[in-house]
C-alpha cells in the first residue's frame, strides 16, 4: 500500500465478531496504522431474543487487547465521555464504527465517523432493517455513511443492493448482507477520497423501526419466499 492513513476503530471491550472481521479485512488490505478504542460492554438484564437470529455473533474468544496485539494494532480503553479527546489526540484520517451504541452529539459533530447500516437509507432506518425490508417488500441493501446527530441519517458514502438467488434461504441472504457490510466499511477508506459531495440522508418521510414484534416475525419465512419471488436473480 502506497500511503498509510491513520484509522481509528470504535468498538467494545469484549470479543466482538464484527470488529474482528473488520480488523481482519483491514489487515488483509495492508493497513497498518490502526488503533482500536474500546467502549465498555454492558450486558442487558433481559436481552431481546428474536425468533430468527440473522446477525453472525460468534466471535473468537480472544480479549480485544490481545487480538489487536496479534495484528500489530494499537488498543486503548475509552468511554463515551473520553472518546472525543482520545480521537483528537490520535488525529485519525478515518474513524470507523465497528461496534457502538448511540454516540454523544459532541463526538459526532467533531469527527467524520463512518458507519454501515444494513438497509437503504433513508428508506429502511432503525433496528431489524433486513427483516422489515423483507416484510414490507422493499429491496435489501447496505448503506455506508458519515453519521450525524440524527439516527441512521448523516451523509451518503455508498449504497449497494443485496442480490437474491433462486436457491437462497433467509439466512444465506442475511449472511451475504453482513459480508457486504464488512466489505463496504473497509472499502470506504478508498472511496471517500474519490468523492467531492456527500448526499444528505436526512428525511422526515421514513420513520425508524424498532425490533420486529414476534407476532410479525413469526411470518417472516413466508414473507421471505414472497420477497424472493419478486426480487430473485434468475
């Protein structure tokens, strides 16, 4: 690689599948100047349990600091209150979210932070976007964007459709979407310098969705077959 940008990764201080996949992809592409800022991971007392789990969640059980050390990457603990200062000190060229909840407005306003969303923004905002897209019969996609203080909005970097084939299952499509998310997040480092304008994704037309209620989710597989019939590539 000709140049080595400084890349900050926001994640959790626990083994985390998406973070591990992002770091692996960055390493494969030859990026070296990377630092992970790990937020505390708080386990919910009553975590939501969907009928159909569709996001890969099994991480390699290696502490994040050791995972980074094995890759030759820097690692630092952080909190929502200290992350802004730490990012200022690091002076990253790119800041990527690999895992985080809602970030403080100050942080979002002071840094161009890159995120991927598993849906077309602003059409499918919020949680369970894949499931809601299937249920509503709108195309499945992935959006890479700069975040702002509005949830699932900000400014567009790239969008891609997720192809669906005759022999696909719901879970094969979900995993394909996840793989493309990781790929787009990594590729954004190369794409951003080629762009001069970033379209606003702010919209009052589409409301952000919540977790899909089980009374709707229990019909998801039937909805998927209808979706596949409509959008499959022959």
